[in-house]
C-alpha cells in the first residue's frame, strides 16, 4: 500500500487497545482483517478505532459477521475450506485475504493515477525500483 502513495503501518489489535490507538489520527482508514469477523479482541479493537474517529475497511471470510456489518466498507475473502486434515488453521483464508488486499492496492494505485516514476520514488530498491525502457 505504501508504494501507491498511501502512508501505511501495522497496528496489532491487542496493542491497539493497550495504548497503540494513540498512533491513529481522526480520518485515518484502518483495514481490519479477520476470517470470522467475530472475535472478542477484534470487536474491542474495532470499537476503539471507531472511537478515535477512523474509518474501517473490513476483510473477512463472512459478509454477515459482526466486523463486516460494523465496518464502513467490507471486502469478502471467503473460502470453503482451509486445507489440511483438520480444516482449522488459517491457510487458504490467508491467501484469499492477501489477494483481496492486493486488489485494493491496485484500485488505489489506479485511483491516484500513480505513474511509474512516482512508484519508483516510493519503491527505489530491487528490480521493481527500476524504470523500464518503455516507461521513460
């Protein structure tokens, strides 16, 4: 997300309700990710985020979850099976969430009309940080 010109940082849910909500500024947009969208710690975090004047985009595997309904916008990343013999540990849902977030990044890049030159300014390292001949 940062390379699209959107300042970003990671905010851990448990730390958020123990003081780290102080990093939030009214008007920030926070992406809350939870497959179930129903855990008690997530609810406390989302409420604290909202109480700090922020908007919430939820990414869940359940569009009927508490978090999906509480958020200002919801992105569905649902899967039928996690994979593995117990079908419990998050495997496929993590991949689905990553894919949805990558899609959001593309939309933001398009909405902001990010040029290759601007992208390289924010991501100067590696082969991604090099302008191609057709981009000069």
